[in-house]
C-alpha cells in the first residue's frame, strides 16, 4: 500500500545522493518503504544508500544518468530484476542555471542541457519505468518542479525577473508534462503530481536568503508520494496546498 508505507512499497528517487532527494528517500524509508537511491556516480549512490542503511533504513543504490537514454534503459532492467516493480517514482534530479542567464543572452547549448536533465530526464525515466509502475496498479509519480516555473511565485517566479531562464522554462514545462501525463493515466490508479519544495537550503548561503531546512522541503515532496488512492492527480502543490502555475 503506497499511502501507508507498506514494507513492500518500492520507491525510486532520482538525484538522491544529496540535498532534497536524499532527504525524500530518508523520509519515505522511515515510512517503511524500500527506497532506491538514484545517483549518477556509483560512489555517491553507495555513500547515500549506506548512510540511510546505517540509520536502519532499507535503502539501495542504482547508478544512472537521467540525461542518457541507454543508461535509463539499463535502469529499468535493473529495477525489474532487483525489485520487480516500482510503486513511487520521484523525479527529483535537476540541473540549475546561472542566475544571470537571460532568454536573450542564454547559451542555448547550456539551456538545452538544463532542459535535457530537468524536463526530458523526468520524461525519459517516467517512460522507462511506467510498465513497472503499472504493475502495482496504484503508483505515485512526483515531479519535483519549482516556483521558478510558476506565475504564482512572487519572488522567484516566471514574472519576477529575467534570471535563470532555462531553469524556469524547464520547470514550467515539467509541470505541464505532469498535467498531460495525469490526464493520460486517469483511471489507471497512478497519481501524477508536481511539487515545489519551496526555497530550501541545499547549498551554502541559502539559509541567509531565507531558505528553509531540507527536511521541510523534502516533506512537501513526500506528501505527494504518499497520497491516498483518492488523492489529487495532475496538480502542482507546495506543502500539500495547490499552487498556480
Ligand atoms: N533547493 C531549492 O531551493 C529548490 C527550490 C525549488 C525546487 N527545487 C528542486 O528540488 C530538486 C532538488 O533540489 P536540490 O536543491 O536538492 O538539488 P541539488 O542539491 O543540486 O541536487 C541535485 C541532484 O540531482 C542530481 N543530478 C543532476 N543531474 C543529474 C543527471 N543528469 N542524472 C542523475 N542525477 C543528476 C545531482 O547529482 P550530483 O550530485 O552527481 O550532481 C544531485 O543528486 C530539484 O528538482 C530542484 O529543481 C529546489
């Protein structure tokens, strides 16, 4: 049972070797889930899974790059062989853009890389794992988006300024992808939502900018990963509250 954290629930979190992803994996594991820690470097993945295991949690590392189709294809095969299915998929991995990046001045190769990780990375991983998500019949897909891709965020949102253009565009597109997939999967038992963790202190100096502690940002994500069967789908939320986008 996804919502109640049955011990057999399998959750994969991408980009889970640090930051919000690692804490999402921790919080899901504390609910009794088997968590699969996605990382693009083996040592980082093993380190993070080892950290969770040392806390008595059921955590396992998998190595893949969300921007690499072959790598994601191998991931699906590995997950099927080791765990048989996926109940919760948290598309958390992301690349950030320089805050000085504008639409007019952006290096489009850099912008393409940001979109390839943040938008197509989530799309690629979701496509690859959908057959395994369908197996349990009640999966949860959580796309970790951002207020940066929303018109509802007054300080960092789409209308707040020209900076970090490719990141903002990637997150707006990720939220749109969420909506389209939710419609496609309506009635399947799989709930698909986008979540903004809110400004969260995952890098030095962010607390001084007013960012909140990592466990708070992560719990915003965990909310959508543990929705009951009659929970929302196709929405964009922060701390369980709908956000405009
Ligand atoms: N922090 C905030 O204030 C904030 C606010 C709104 C939304 N968000 C969103 O929340 C999520 C987590 O943010 P965060 O601050 O925790 O980020 P973070 O600390 O920078 O961690 C990003 C994670 O993504 C991984 N990653 C990057 N590119 C990857 C790729 N190609 N394949 C696989 N993994 C890849 C990184 O791996 P490496 O360690 O190998 O680099 C790392 O594990 C992101 O989606 C972000 O956009 C964050």
